[in-house]
C-alpha cells in the first residue's frame, strides 16, 4: 500500500525534467556517437561512463574546450538515458536531438511485461482516468519507487515518440531498439493500426485454441499448426504488432491457469503473419522452468537455448 500511494503521488516538476535533460552528455566512441547520463553525485557508480569529462552537453552550449563529435552513421543512447528521462515530450526531444547527430539511432529501452499487470491496473489505470479528467498525474509507465524509470511494456509508445522526432522504427534487438530518419514521404507511409479493442477481441478468439494446442500437442506440433494458421493472417507494422501483443498479454494474464509464455507465443503466431515467420527461442535454466519467446524480442540469457526457425517449404 505504501508503494502504491507513493506511485500515485509521484509527479514531475519542470525543474526535474530540465535537470534530467541537462545531465545528458554526448561523446565520440570511435565507431559511434554515444549519449550517456552523468552519474548522480549522490550515487557514484564506478562502472558508469563519466561523459562530463570527455563530452559536451546534448542540450545547451558546449563545455569550454570540448568539441562536438564528428557526425557518425549511428548515435547510441546508452542505458539509463531514455528510460530515466521523464515525460514523453522530453524523450521525443532527446530522440530529435539524437537524429540531428546521425541518421540512425540505437536506443536502450528494455520492454518489460511479465509480472506487471497488477501494478498496471493499480497504478496506471487511475493515472489514465485522472489525466482524462484533466487532473495532474504522472504518465502511465512512470515508476517512482527508488530511482525514477519509465517502463516500456511494449514498443508502441516508443514508436510514437520516435515518429514525433522524425524517426521510424526499424527493429528490436533484445533491450535495444533501432530507429532511423524517416524519408520525406514518411508521414504518408505511417502505419494505421487497428484499435486495441479489436485486437483484444481477436486475442480472446484464439485463446482457447492456443491453450488446447499447448496442453494437448507436442511443442513441435503446436508451433507447426499455429504457424500454418498465421500464414493467412494480417501482417502488422510495429505499432499494430505492439498493440496486438498488449492485447494478448491482458488476455493471457486473465487466464484461469495464470500467464504462460508459450500460450502467448502461440496466440501471436496465429494472429500475425509476421510472427508466424519468425524464429522462436525455447530457453531453459537448469533447475528452473523454461521460457519461450520470439528471437531478439527480449533481453534474456539461458543455460540452454534452442532456436526453432520457420518452415521454409
């Protein structure tokens, strides 16, 4: 209860946002331009990069004697940069500034969904209601317990922030998201994703079949049958795929047997042609339960991992 009250009471002052932006420094790392966050003075971290000593501020005038890095092909937003920048508006400003430094932007933004649904109902639902009424409230996904961090439960919010900065989503690689400058006609090509309520209805429609396959067939048979069905499904873009994944997550979390990663994977393959063509990873940690996910969709390591590529026949 104490944590819930602290989360609901959390707010971002203008000074806090400005300080977060002022703590970002840019420096040349040889092959790439790197943006890092200056370690907190009250929380020294021996392994954190000391960008102040070698770089210049991402925003504002350059330090005396510091030179901005030469333009590179890639600018990389290191861990702590994006997720610890408060407000969607400020994060879009960071992306816009990064896009001015290089045509390709790599963002460290881990997606976290497992085990978050109760917190999202208790914390983010009241926030959405308060914001809809015009009341001051933090943004859904903001977490204030300990050091502030914005949690990305899927890629949709990040894709939208990137679009406001003139960047297009390219791919996710574990905890990293690749973006690139949009072409001049990028607005015309922007995705028109299905509404969430429609994706939720689709997820409900395949949940029973996915559970039947998970329980009654071998993993190989279940995957093959689901891929076959998914080949005729709609192939979504990044926003639609994130929205579908969010709908599947809520349906899965409400299942009587509790959430299950294999069930979610089967549902996604059945409903999206792109998912049906992707490689699956079956991971196992010795002495613990296994995990199933699409390759490169999560940042996880296992003692043993098996990749199951799509059938190319």
